[in-house]
């Protein structure tokens, strides 16, 4: 266990359970005006860019098994993990949920890793993600999974947002992100930092460090690696909102999905995460093999760069599982055996 772990069930910003969130929403008073009419508006520039990206990634996968050097493939996989941590440990667990605190060297490191992943700057990512938690699977959720697998996976990035996203998104408090100098620095220089870190450097390293061809470096280390990381992240919004058990709350779509958890460095335990979003493990158990991000944060806590790791008392988890779970939680078996 990492040091500095606190069980903080209440009073944690951006960590309300979804039921509490929905309640807060009602308390704040719903819009009385009729919602503006929604018409789907396709953004063809994004459609074309994503089409290119996916064809280029498929070609990259082919080159991996034909002409690329083994070091280039290892480098691509390593970059998926490193950039993935920029999303999971950075944009998600630190900046969206504040499920732990990070000293400045870790915040800078995670900002660099995050820029490598190019999933928009941290401020925009965290804004969309907080809106996703507060209005899960409604029109105000940017990747509303009730609109189908394709929409929640990638379609939402190819159309203009539903007006409810902007309207209800205004209720979200982002003042902590506005005060965070690392987040603001990345936002200000994103259009310079992102192309350099996501595309230029990962293409140059294989060429200059081990004599890879420009073609292999571009298609394997950059196109394949970037598209793989994107699709794995998107699976959390699509697959983990559709398939899996619901031990903690059977009334919501997010589910426990082992395959997504392994691929997404621990982010597939999505039923737990939507019920207890302030837990730095985004899962009940901190098993490292299915939660690489927890291992990373625990290591950072050991060297003193991460602290105030928040989690949930076991009794609270059990009580919730017994009250709203689908019966697949381990405590359900205990209960049945008296
Ligand atoms: C990408 C993101 O891929 C992926 C996110 C994945 C999330 C996963 C989460 C799951 C949990 C964690 C798991 C991690 C697993 C990782 C594993 C790794 C191994 N609230 O957006 P605009 C307002 S990105 C409040 O332009 P349009 C705001 O005023 C890929 N207000 O809307 C805003 O202006 P500004 C690369 C909001 O015009 C204005 O509206 N990037 C909110 O409808 C306009 O906003 C791309 O492909 C809100 N939530 O355009 C870019 N949102 O920003 C794709 C907006 O100035 N994006 N407002 O304040 C776009 O091109 C556009 O956003 C659009 C919508 C076309 C989609
Ligand atoms: Zn979350
Ligand atoms: Zn979700």
C-alpha cells in the first residue's frame, strides 16, 4: 500500500457519487426554458482526419510486422503506455477528479505525457469529463452512450456538441484548473507543444537513435501509436458503458470491463468509478496487473511526488453494493452465506 492514503468519502471536490451529482443538479434548479432544438451537424474536417489516421494506423500495423525495426515497435508500445499515463494519472485521476495531490515535478511530467497523447489540452479534457460525470448518458454528456457505440466511441468528435453540453456544462466549477499554472501553461502553448510532442519527436527518435526509415517511424511510432491510444481511451466511453457487471450500481450504464481495464491501464472498472469517482484507484481493488496507473501513482507516492491519495472505506463500498448492486459483488456471496 502506498503511503498517505486517506479514506475520504465526503467533502471531496469533483468526486460526488453520480446519485449525489444528479441530486445536486436538481437542487440547483433545472432549466425552465425549452431546450434548444438539436440538429446533428457533421464536422467533415474531423471525419477526414480520423479516416486518414485510421488508414495510416492500419498501414503502420502492417509495417510493424514487415519492415519496421523491433526497437521501433517496442518504442511505439512504450509511448502508448507513457502517453496513456498522461491521460489516466494526469487528465483523469489528478486534474478531473483531484483524487490525489501532485507536487510540481509530477504535474509537469504528467502534462508532458498528456501532451504526447493529444486528446485536447487538460482544461478541455477535464471540463468534458466533469460534465460526463455530472450528466452521464444524457444529452448534456459529451459522449452520451445512449446514442450508441459509434457515437460514444468516436462519433462525438465528428459532430458539433449538443447544446445541452454547453448549457449544463456552465454549471461545472473549473476554478481549480484556472488556478493551476501547469494546466494554464499547457493550454496557452498547446498548438506548439502538441505537434512537437505528439508527432515530431516520436517520429524523429527512431530515425536518429536507431536508424529507422522516416516512413516506418511516421506510420508505426506516430500514427499507429497515437490511434491505438485514442481507441483504447475511447473504449472506456463506449464498451465500458455497455458491457460488464454492475456490482456497485445496477441502475447506471457504466460497467466493470476487464479487457478495457487491462488495455486502458486500469480505467475499465467503470461501474465502481462512476459510483466512487474520488477514489484514486478508479477501482475497488488496487491490483497492479489490471491497474497500471495505480502502480504508477503508488510509486510516485513512495518518492513523495504524490500525496493525499483518496480512497473509499470497504464498509461503505459493501453497503452500497448491497443496496444498489447487481449481486456480483464479493460481499453478496458473504451475505447469502449468512
Ligand atoms: C479525444 C478525447 O480523443 C478523448 C477523450 C476520452 C475520454 C475518456 C474518458 C474515460 C475515463 C478515463 C479513461 C482514460 C483511458 C486512457 C487510456 C490510455 C491508454 N462544458 O468543443 P467545442 C463550450 S480528442 C462547458 O469547440 P463544438 C465552450 O465555451 C482527439 N462548456 O464545441 C467552448 O469554447 P472554448 C483529438 C463547453 O463547436 C464552446 O462550447 N482532438 C463544453 O460543438 C465550443 O466548444 C480532436 O479530434 C463543456 N463540456 O465542436 C478535436 N464543451 O473551448 C475534436 C464546449 O473556447 N474536437 N463548451 O471554451 C472538436 O473538433 C470539437 O470539440 C467538436 C465539437 C467538433 C467535437
Ligand atoms: Zn472519471
Ligand atoms: Zn464514464
